[in-house]
C-alpha cells in the first residue's frame, strides 16, 4: 500500500536527520520506534526507509532491520574517488560553445557541508548529461556527514572550497579540474582521521 504524502514527509525528515548526523554509523532504525516521534504510522516510516536504502543512506542487514551504514576508511576513500570521478566527467561534459551558464554561488554563512554540496551540484548541472546532477545529488547526501566534520580534521577548508567555487563560476575548466583533484586527494589521505571524527563528534 502506498502511504503517499506521509511517506514523503517522513522520508525528507529522516534524510535530513541522517545527513546532519542525528544518528551514528551502525545505528539501527526501527520503524516502530520512529513512527510516533515522526507523527506517522509504521508503514510510511518503513516505506521511507526503503527509499533511503535505495539512496545509499540506509542499509538492510541479513540479521534484519534498517541501519545507518557503517563507515570505514576504505569505504570513505571509495566515496571520495567516486566524487572526484563524477566531477571530472561532469566538467568534461560542459558545453564547449558560448559563455558559461550562470552558476549560483554558495553563501559564506552556509554550513561547510551545504556549501560543498551546492558547489558540486552546480558543477554537475552545467553538464550536458542529465545523469550527472542526479548522481552527484545522491552522492552529496551520502558525503554530507563526513563533510561536516572535515574542518575538525583539515586546515583551510573554507579557502579551499572558495577557490573551487570561484573556478566553477568563472568556467575555468582546467583550474577546476586541478582544484577538484587536489580537494579529493587531500581528503583521501585524511580518510582515517575523518572517519574517527564522524564517530567522535555529536
């Protein structure tokens, strides 16, 4: 049975909570426990959790139930590599002719994870391939929690992201590729410390 608008509301609420680290990696998400605080019956919560499973934000286990995926260094490195590869593909697919399309500039008062998501999604939206923004949007959600702790591990995150945003707005493909590669390589090298920070910070 389709639980309709309630499932959509529950989905958006749970998605936001997961992205903002309301739950820790490995936590179990029990539909029966979540239903009342979400002002919902169990079925819409279960439907929402199935949607989140498809997005990679939740997983099901052979032992049963829904869980926040565990995070380890190899898995995080894979996510950073995938992000770098996706952005390179998107930049390669930018239209060659004419002036760069307008690109929104992330606001300086936004949380760093929101700013990164907005910049990378804007880069992908300029691609001629419509799959790029859809895929980057989902990956942004999966990386949101780790991006929110990166400033506790890495220096100069604000400046680094500002430079990427400037290159994106200016349409400087080569500079944007270089900066994106450096951004992701630095995080890959720090993946173990970033994982520890995700588990440590509330």
